[in-house]
């Protein structure tokens, strides 16, 4: 099932390239690309079937759920049906129908790919890398605003609490939601809602308010890279400032 993310790139790329070559052929009014386009459409359609089969295996093996995975699953299945219809129209030389179906199939690939990326990289997989989400004002280069940490032992103001919660939510969204969000709940742990965070996962609570040194989430994110219990298990590790923000948040009562 975990081969799904690898295999799925074949129908994504081949069907899109087939459409691109068709557009070039239509503009040139040439048939010199016909053999290559036909091969791409066939291989893309066949590999899309394999990708969906592996995707269904993956969905049953892992703890996926929620609207995102449902939309991704059904748009993937719809793309397979559309790809099959495209091949049929191509074989029977129904040119107008074939052209229309190829456009719609690539649209289905695009939508399925979008929701697939949301599952693996989080809802902000596109916007978080845009220029306006980079360094701003008082933020550090890693996106962590640590101005509230200078309060010493003084109680936080309502505005500082709000800013701190936004920082924490941003850190969890960018680093944790792909495995511990609505769509996928690995280890029965969800980190996208306050109640779920304090409930913990299959191994128990992950936060002890006021005590970051006794909180499981801090232990996991500070383990050495390569440790079997280190989190996140994939992607980049949290920066020192991000860890410090989570520690400060827990120390303030989470």
C-alpha cells in the first residue's frame, strides 16, 4: 500500500504529458506525435488502476479518516473510470469525445493529486512556501515569533496568550497534522483540536500542563534523529526555537 505515493506519479505525469502533446499536435495540425500520445494514454490509464488499488490498500492499513481522504479516494476512482473511457474513445476513433475526456481526466488527476498532497503534507502545503509566508516583521527566519518569551515570571496578557496559541497551532499544523490530524490519526493521536491534544493517544497523555520536562510530546520531538520514537517520523525535525515555543507553552499551562 505504501507504494501508492510512488506509483500514483505515473498516471499524473503521463496523462498530463499526453494532453500537452495533444495540444501541440492540434495547434500544428500534425499526427506525428500520435503513436507516442497513444502509448502515454494507455500506460497512464493502466497505472492509474494500479495506483488506486494500492491507495485502497494504504487507506485500510493506516489510520486515515475524514473528508480529505474520502474526496481523494473517490476522485482517484473517478479518474480511473475517466481514463478508461478516454482509452475506449481513442480506440474507437471518436475524436471529439476522446479530446473532451482527456481534458476531464487530467482535471480529475489534478483534483485527486491536490487532496493527496493535503493528506501527506497538510492543508497548507502550497501556501506555507509562498513569499508572503516567509520572514515578516518581528518573526525569526524559521517563522517563530519569540517576543512573548521575554516576560520572565510575569503572567501573560490575553494578547500574548493569543499569540502563543497561534504559534503553537502553526508549529503543529506544519509538522504534525499529516500524521496526527483529521485525515490520519496515527497512534490514535490527534493534534488539531485542544480536547484531542489533552486526551493523548494509544500510549496515554502527551502533555502534563506546567511540566514540559515530563511531557511525552517534548521527549519525542527532542529525541536524536533516527531514534525509533523520534517525532516527526518523516520530514524535517523541529527547530530549536519551535521546541522552545512548545516547552514555553506547556510551562504556561498549555
